[in-house]
C-alpha cells in the first residue's frame, strides 16, 4: 500500500510474478533451464485499496513463438477489473547464460492454456 492507501504499481508486478511462477510450476519439471521476463505491459484500470479479502488473477497464454511466449492477466474481483497485463517470457539456459528455443514439451503445456481466440499459438 502506498501513501494514498492503494496498492502500489510495483506490488502488482509482484502479484503477476507469483501467479506466473505458480502457473509455470504446474509443468512439474526440474532442470537447469528456466525463463526470464523480456517485457511487461500493464494497464491500470481501477485503484485497488487495501482490504482483507484477496483479488483473483486470471491468466492465459496468448502467444507462443519459437523462443518466447506471452501470458496475459486480469487482476479482478467478480465485477471489477483493476489491472490488465501481459508478460513476454523467454526460455533461458542459466548454465550458458543464453536464451533458448521452446521445447515440444513446453509448447504442448503452453497450448493447453492458450487463448480461445485462435491467435494464441504462432510458430
């Protein structure tokens, strides 16, 4: 919470990060490979004031490319959207310190959560 009594913009990034980590951990595979964030886009729609009840974060995959994928989010309650956001994620080999291509297994996992609009999976 900031001086104005609402959730600070940097806190929203933390909310998105926690949701993304939880999502990616569903794959359940340990390896030296991970991912890094290449880009965030956030549209703040409404103030979220401090309160004891949690907000929901809906997320889905909107684009899968050869060496990146995009996750979209809405931070919301039943009737109110506070934030709409997108994150471009790049698979990364931490041993070599270089980006890498998405594996078939990763692509299959991401496609399970693809947006229904048909634009979600691009090669």
